[in-house]
C-alpha cells in the first residue's frame, strides 16, 4: 500500500509553492516513548538529534561517520564563492541504528541520558491515542517510521541553515553582476535517494530499511520505494508546519528581502534532477513534479523549470535554460539596462516566456534570448524618457 497520495497536496502557508495556494497547517508526528515497560524503556527513547544540536555540530565541522553523510545533498554554489565546509551529518541508517562517533554498536541500547530530544513537532491527540492502542507487533514499525521522519526533518533544518548562511555570506560582497546562482535543491527526491541508495544495492541495508518501515522481507523494490517516498513526503510536510521549520523559512525570507533591496537577483533550480528520477523509471513509478520540486522556491527568486507551464507572474520559473545560462542572461540584461530592478527582471522574463497568441507558456530558446535583450533596451529608453519629462 502506498502512503503517498497521487493528488499533490498544497504545502503550509509558510512555504509557498509556484502555482499553488496555501493549505491548512499540518501537524507532524513526533517519536513517542512507549509505555513504561522494562524491556523497552530505554530503546524507545533513542530519538533523532534536535535540529539545533545538529546545526551546531554542522557549523563546527564535527567529524561524521560513514561515506554517505559526507556526500550530503547537492551543495549550494555561488558565483565567486567557494565552500568553506562540507555538509555534515551521519548517514541516515547509521543514525536510525544508533550509529555515530560515540554510539554503542547496533543492537545495544543507548542510555536514556544520551538520547537527544526529537526535532519533530508534537503529535496530535488523535495520533497519540492511535499509538497507545497499537499492538506490540505494530509499535516497532511505528517507532521506526517516526525515527526516519525525524532524521529527514533534522537534515532539512540543517540544509535550510546552511543555505541561509551561504546567502548571508555572499551578501557581504555580491559583486557588480546583479545576479547570484545557487545550485542547492531541497526536494523530496533528493532526500529519498539518500535513504534509498544503499538499500537498493546492498542486501543488508535493504533488510534494515524493511524493518524500519515494518514491511515483510518479500516486499518488492517498487513497494518499498513508494513507502519510503511517503515517509519522506510526510517529513517534509511536518517540517514545514513545525515551529523550527517556520522559523527557518522566516530567516530565509529575510535574507531574500535583503537581496531584493540590494538589486541582486538569486537564480535557483526549481527541481532536483538527480539519480532518484532514474530509479523511478526503473521501478515504473510515476514521477510527480511535487516530488522533485525544491521547497526553496520563493516569489523573490528566479527558478529553472522542467515544464514551461510551471510558475506564474508571482512565481517566475523559466524552462529551456540551465541555472548558469539563466544567471548569465540576467547579468547581460542588467548590463544593457542598469536601471532594472529584480522585479522588472522577473517581469521581463515572464513576458518573454508567455505566448500571448496561444495563451500558453513556452520554453526560452535561442531566438527568445534576443527578444529579452531587446525588451531590456526598450524599457531603458522608456525609463530615460519618463525621467526627462516628469
């Protein structure tokens, strides 16, 4: 049974998405300590690290275990700015198994005083009642999924903090191009691949993931992938509705407002195009745009779209160019017309990708690039004329 709904669900208001309307607030799951049973009292408290603790560890560059945690997600790159630290964080499965630099071997219980508080928001009363009424055989699966969501939420918080730090650092010396390209994508597909990469190729890891999800060993890869996608999707929704997630988004919004006032236009990929897409094709799982869309998309950004129909006048997304090509085009537009504000840049690109005769959006091809540049020149003439006669 697939947990993920085939109908795209609107995210909470704190994280707007292109072409969607804010939906109701979704309260997320929190790992619960089971009833006071002698055999499960300590193991039930082995929860993911809090976002704040993990953020401090990442900022200090603490050593991490395994190679997967060293890979991280697609690290943000800015024009003229080099990374000063690698992505931190232990691999997801090591964390779920109680791994780490000072953690006991898998299978041994972690002392209660070492268990950090979970990052997930508090459970609703209905979910609390459901977990209390669950049978002992169902409880390990519930706890495993809760830990899985907690790991995803913690990593999301760390990535949001890292993106904010990079933008803040670059704002100190933005240069004269009037544009900055950010390659980071925070999409469900990228996070799913981190957790799916090893179980899809290593039998022992596959068994571990099946145990975490509470699925039988005979479960097919496609079913297991759908269940994992459903848990990652729920973790994204829970994070966006949580207090930590809302605060992270507010900090992100503030730094983007700063770029708007400076006249520097950020350009970002609207979607993850990583290896998880190939896995979906291999498993014959339909691909949804919400699965690959980055939650970093914001009305003050220019996003690279997969489809011309994406975005609107408020969320401007351009199909047909890469992030680097779109950034270069914005820089050239500003050389032609130094009076362009960020808002005017986005409006001109939206006009250039709109086919007024047919009433549809279109990709930005080579012939359209000249049109965009001509629009920038014409607007400059109008601005100068207006200044002379007003």
